[in-house]
C-alpha cells in the first residue's frame, strides 16, 4: 500500500510495547539502562524498540515505551506504555514472576473474553511475550520479581475504544497477536471484533448487529431495541473479516447498518473498505446501473460522480431504484461470504438519518 507515494510504515502493538518495557527494566538490573531492547515476536523474528524513559525509584525499576503504530490509525499510537519491576526473593530454587496490571490497564468484568473475569486485561499472547522477555533476561541470583504494566492516560484512551461495552473497565487492554501493527490492518480492531463475537456467543445470542460507525449503530438500535449492548459491534471497514468470524461462531442472523458509501463498496465485493486502500469505483457502479436498465443519463452521471452522497442527492428519478439495485448486490455479496448459513438484514440510512432502506434474505 502506498500513501503520498511512500510505503506505509509498520508499527508495533501494545503487547510488544509492554514486553519491551519489562525487558528494559530487567536488563538494567545488571547493567546500564538500555537505550533500546530487542524482543522476540510471536510470529518469529525479533523487533528492536527504543526505550522512552527509565528511572530507579524506591527499589523499583521503571521503563516506558512510546508506542509507535506506524501509519495505522490506532487510538493508542504514541501512548506511553511502561513496566514497573520490583526484585523480590521467594525461595532457593527457580524463578517466580508475578505479572499484574497497574494504572491505565482495564479490569475484565464480563465473561467471554480471552481473560477471565476479575483479571487484568492483558491478553494471552502479550502476557506470554512479557513473561518470556523477563524470564530469558532474569539474573540467576534474582529468585523472584514482580512486573506491573501500566499505560499513562489509559483510562481516558479506553473511552475511545469498545472496552466499556466489552466489560473491560478502568483502562485499556494490552493486545496483539503478532507483535506488529500493519498499516490499515488495525490488528487491535480486528481482535476486538473477534472478542465481541465470542462474547455475544458466550451470552447465548444468535443475532449480532454490525455497524460501520457510531451513527449507524445508534440508528440501528431504534429498530432492535430488545438486543443487549454486546450484540452491537462496530466493524468500521472490516466487513470481510467480520463476516468470516461470524461464520466461525455460527450466528443465526446478522443485521448490518451502514450509509450508502459503504453499501456501494460491499456491492462491489470490497472486503476492506477504508478509503486509503479502496477507492470508490464509479465506473463499476455505472456498469451495474446500465446492466439493470437504468437510463444512459443516470449511468453517465454515476460514472463521473465524486462521492456516493452526490449520487443519493442527485435528484434523478432513478436514484431510489439504483439504491435498491446496489442493496441487492450487497446482500448477495454478504450471503456468499457467510455461505448462505444465516439470515441477513441490511439497513442503509440516508445522510440525514430520517428514513432508511432495508434488504433481507
């Protein structure tokens, strides 16, 4: 993928940040504080991460990492993620490592997540990464150690995520299954969609509502007020990923809520619909209109349109018919993605939100 003619830059996850911070503290036990640390990645290989700050205070070693999400639009980009390490003595044989969450790390309050209720929201892969980096560096003479992970301003940042809805309160989750953030793949967002679906399944739900954002979710809630919060999942641009995961958890019904721009991209088979990676193909939309017998004038207008909204607000008498054609194509795309294994409903809202279009299998 290219942005401004430059290759998009990869970043690293909150899990990698936490593991690097802990590793920096352990290295400082027997030497000078490192300016960078190299950690092992779950997918193989390693990654060198610069240390943002280090200090010794009241018997603790404290290191921080400034998370770098690369060119990915991640809410935790530039967040300060740290570790507070306290050496302890617990016995004559073997090491004992205690890992816990500190300020800015959420607590899990609902079942269905990869972390048990009551525990700190440090997911299994990041937890394994942190423990590995500590264990492989821990001096033999240190028989026990406590590692506390923290995220500065984590409680405020968490309000911009789905954590409150998932039952993670008081802060962020430490996430990441590969250690690397690929631009516009937003690994943490994909992981959150997966976690939401698993949670809905655990709670016995057979229906989920996928929305492309906050507004489309609010509009969908007016039509299914009986569904609990856990049923509503904002999938943003990740329609292909969300449908694949929904098929895996064997839901019986999906309700999708969107505006016309996303509907068009679904109709054209777009599995990841971010504007940076998938431009609107107005020529294909025009061909779809032509194949359905819509007037040449309208087809020519669609071909030269600047935005999907411009089509909706064009004033052509064929506009509503075209919206229905696009909706039917989107419905077929989604049905194929889930291999016709569940019922599907799509709501598409006009930009003023006062009315809606609906398609269903």
